[in-house]
């Protein structure tokens, strides 16, 4: 039983902010260094508002911002790399739907997938090469082989 009311719990939870998936990004950095891959940047914001005629909306009416925060950017190669978390992006292999608040989570994951599609299309229209890798792929040697094929040293 929760000692806070539903409103108090909601207010408390709304103040919690994530700061990225540091462990996953650290693993990717280790793989980049091990593979000798250079020229990447983190926390680089890409704006593509000039390439959009209309703002894009999710199925629930949420308007997507015309900026992207990729996990890794290779500015000279115009490549962006997203490491999609299996839970938050609904990995077909690993995703397990939460047992409570099903409608909320369904809408949340649908909105995340719609935003991912919107960002991928907008970036490609603006000349960027978009690479999306599932978080679970980092646990295998698949990632290292994939990165070597896609990103030249």
C-alpha cells in the first residue's frame, strides 16, 4: 500500500529525470575504442526543422520536436547511431509488457516507436545515415562486426 495519494505520487514521479543510459553508452565507447573507430561525438543535438513542412504528431496528438538527441554522431560521415533500449523501444525479442497500467504503457511505447520512425525519416531526408541497434545486440559480438562494416576507420 502506498503511503502517498495518487496525486502526490504522480507529482513526485514527474520530478524524476533520467540522464541517459550511461552503462550502455560506456559499453559502446569501449567497443569503439577496441575497434579503433574514431570521429564520434556524444550529446550532439541535430536540428532538422528546415527540412520539415509540418510538425509531426503521434497518434495520441503529441507533437514531436524537430530536434534529435542521438546516442552517437559521426559528424564528418553524417552518421547517427541510436542504441535503442529493449524495454523503452519495444524490442521484438526482449520486450515484456508491464502487468499494471496496460493502456498507459501501450500508448507510451507506441509513441516512442512513432517518434523513432519520425526521427529516422527526418534525418534521412536531411542527408544523415541512421543506424539503430537494439541494446541486446551489445551483449553479442554481432555489434562489433556490424559497426566495422558500417563505419570506416
